[in-house]
């Protein structure tokens, strides 16, 4: 049975004076960080009128999402792992089969469709289907009608539905103006993390249509079929959802920088500042100064692995510098070499992230032994650290490895992070 060790391990880890990746200058950092986002969602909305709730900002709309325990245990992790994710080729095959006639024309009777670990649906407040991740939305009119009825029923009581939990499945709702976005998930992601993903999807729609156009269309015709304006954009939403399943930047609220030598990064920055806005001239100068070659070389070079830096007991790492909203992670190595294993690992990271930033009971450090790995999560004022160890690692060895890791990141920070803030 998995058990979390007492949160005293940080007593043995020397925290750097200035966290790796921090900038000596003031830098522009993205607003609405995950921590602020979850904190705002924990506030009460009892005194908020429904009209305000359906037209307010991202943070206001997402208030009061209920926190649920998500620290993975050996038993529930094993249970969730039984539902294996399909790879890209299988997903393409599923999509093709769902479009065929016969029994598969009804997704609710198709085993492949039902086996998907996370569905996303978009519909209008009038119940008009707009998007479905794994099948034609026209075949799900009845399902989306039920979703719209749930939202309307709760709204009638001057409230807003946030989530429904049934067994190992979470139904998460986001109401944004005239649109309703729903995620049905059997993954390890928390309600706030799913809510954040739905918000990204909504922002993708807004980037195509604009907020004013969306509002105007539904003010004029409540039953308008938005698919007419989104034709061709479905692929963008598909790619965004697939990217969020494999990219920790979204739940970390940070970006990953391309590793470059400090001198090369400085040269690129100066070139962009000098020729700002003239793309062709920027490319020409980058080519002349060999910067373009350095960029291509870094992009094509295999990512460094923890074994390459002398830390074989560490399988994988996520390190985030909080002051600059940048993160670093090494390349994946065995056993995380398949899409299924990578998504499972990211799911464990998401569980740890949610527990660290839980608005009801935030934690500073988690040391957690699982069947296949041992996980450590540590948050300080300056950084967040998520480390995956071999399953039999001891606490002293984990402490020593983390200390070495932080020293290495500090030594390489100029290559791994952007440490200055150029003015354009």
C-alpha cells in the first residue's frame, strides 16, 4: 500500500540562495497563474448574481470549484492505468470507424468511443452541438441535450454547475457566455486542471471568432449553428487537446525555453531588437551570424537525460522557476518511452501539482512511494520541483540527488533559461 512520508525531507535539502532560472531583472510574467487561478476558484459565489457569473472574466467564472483529493495511491493508480490511452494511429482509426455506417454510427454503442479516457464537448446555451473530440457532434444531439438541461436546471436556481463525480469519472462544466464546454474524464487530472483546459479551448475559439462576434451572433440568433463559422478550426482544437495531454507547460503555467549558449541567445536577442518587425531581415541576419544554425541544431538535438548528468536514480524531472514562469525538463528515458507511459507519468505530476496548490489544504512537500516509481514534489517561494525516482530509492538518496540536481540546474541556468528581459 502506497504511503506518503512526513513532509520533513526538505530539512536535508539546501535551498539555493537565488533559485536556478531566476532573473536579476524585472521580467514580464504571465498573469492568472495556476495558484491564483485555483485560489480564486475556491472563493464563495453565494452573493454573485447568475448574470454576472455567465459574463465575467476567466477567474471569476471558475470560482468555487470543489477540491477533491487526488494524491495517487497504489490501488487507485492501478485502477486508472487499466484504461490504456490509444496512440495517434489508433485514434485516427477510431475516428474513421466512427464515421462508418452500422453500429459504430452510434458512438454510445461503440466500445472504442466509450473507451476514450477524456472527451470534450462544446455546445451552445440553446443545446446546439458545436464540437465533439472523438466523433461527429451530430450523433450526440441527445447527449448534449442532457448536458444543456443540467446547466439550465442549475442556473434556474441562481447557481452554476461546476462538476459531477461518478465513480472514477469527472464531468466538468464551464459556461462562457453563450457556450457550454464539458469535459468527461477518467484521467488523474483534477477538476481545476480540467477547467483550465476547457478555458484554453474556449480561448482558441475566441482567437478565431473574437468575443464581440460570438456575442453578436447569439444575440441575433439564439439557435445559430456556430460550426458554420468554425469550419476548418476543429483541427486546431483537436491539436490543442492532444498537446495538452502531453505537455506539462499548461498545468505548470510556464514555458520551456530552447537550450542555447548564452552568447548565442544574446546575439539572437540583439538581432530581434535591432530589426523588430521585419521578419525577412531578421532571418537573413540570423543566418549570417550562424544563429539560425544554432537554433536548428538545438531543436534537432536529443534532449539531455538525467543519466547524462550523473543522476541515474532520477528518471525524470520538472523544474519551474516561479519568478520567470519558465520550466525545464530532461528527455524521457525508460520506462517512459511509450505514449501510454508518458501520459501516465504526466498524470502523476498533475496529481502532485494539484495537491501542492490545493486551496483547502496546500502542501509544501510530498514524498510518495508508488508501485512503479517514487515521486517527490516540493514547492518554495522561488521554484517548484517534481522528481520521479526509481521505486526503491531511499529518502537519504533522494535528498542527495535533489541537491545535486539543483546545483546542476543552477550551473546551467544561462543555457536553460532566459535570464534577461529585453526591451523592444
